C-alpha cells in the first residue's frame, strides 16, 4: 500500500506519544511505516516541515468558543486553556509546537480568531499581535515545564529533587526551601490560571488605553 502524507503525519504523532521528542527521528518514523527513510521526503522535505505539520495537527483540537456575547477576556481565557489542553494531549506537544510558525490552516484559524476578537475589543493592530504572541509564549512555556514533570522515562521527579535539598541549603536559601514545598504540592491548573489571569489583567489595561487613544483621535 502506498503511504500517503496523512499516514506519515499520523505515524509521527503516534511515535511522538511513544518515544517523545528525543526519539522522534526520520529513520525511526520510516521504520514504523515500513518504508525507506528517503520515501518520507516525498511528503516532507525535512524534519522541520514534519514538525510544522505536527504543530498544525495539534491545533486542530483547539475549539473556539462561538458565543458572541462572551466578553473578550473570558473568550481569550477559554482559548488559551484549550491551547494548553491540546498541547498536553500529545507527549512533548509543547516542545513540538515551540519554534514552529507554520502557515497552515489550523494555526491560521486560531490566530485569525484571536486577532479578530482582540481587535473587536478595542486593541489596535500592534497590541493585538503582541498579545497573541504573549499568550502563546506563556502557554507554551508553562506547558513545556509541565510536561517535563510528566511520569514517563526522562521526566523530572520534582518531589525527589526537592528532597535532595540539604538542611544546610535550606538554611541558606529559606525562601527557595519554602517555595519548593509549595511547588511540589501545587495544583498545576491553579498555577496556570494564576499566570494567565495576570496576562489578561495586563491586556485589559493596554486595551483600555488603546480605546482611550482611539477615542481621543
């Protein structure tokens, strides 16, 4: 059976879940498909092109709220939360997405919706663009760290590392000792919401200033 582009993409996502970002190689992917590695390049000219397509496929799972009465800040919060959920649905999903800027349908769909909603809320074009990338970077960065703590081979056992802090270190760095006890037992969803709320708080102030400037003009 001839391997199609979608077959390669599906196999790459399955392999990612199995072996993670470090184990995802073109040779290993070809082996999983039962083909020779050069055959992959008919569909993707290189690994970066494959990662771009994988990033776009991850965003296919992001559902956009369709309630026009939803305030812009609540809408943005839901989309950012959906973005995190989609990244977490794949092992190392945030690492796959980081650094990719694919001009593909799902990435464009989500970006277009966010920019449009921010613009309708009163953000000028520059503010909307900067806000989009600020939210994206926060979600990706948070999720990369979150997935690094996942219980899989190579994952970081933060609790065990925290236990390695000696009494002498705890005495020298009491604030960090206290922080570690909170971080180890923290609710990741609550921590994510705390950071995202602060980003949105800042955007409210900037968008209010944009509205004032536009009204003055």
